[in-house]
C-alpha cells in the first residue's frame, strides 16, 4: 500500500470543525472566563465531537468578537 496526498486530506477533514471551533473560541468573548475555558477544553480534548458540539450549541453563546487594538501612528 502506498501513501498518497489524499490520505492526508481524508485524515484532516474530520478535524476541521475542531480547528474552526478553537479559532472561534479565541476570537470571541463569552459570559465568563470559565465558560470560554470549558468550550476550549471540550474542543481540544474531544476533537471531532467537541468541535461539532461547539458549532451547534456553543457558537450562539459567544457574546461578541474580541476587538483588536488599533495601531494609530
């Protein structure tokens, strides 16, 4: 059996919800730091299922996007 490029693609596709969830959690604020940490732990330690659960349930619990400081020069 030989290794092909599409094997990597097939292995990464199930991980996309987790990667997106982790990115979304870092970019948004939540009601409390504990809820943010809980969602992050869920997405990291239950990779595929945790990411899907966050997309379905947790995404609506994010309050607002974290604003980045502007660089006024």
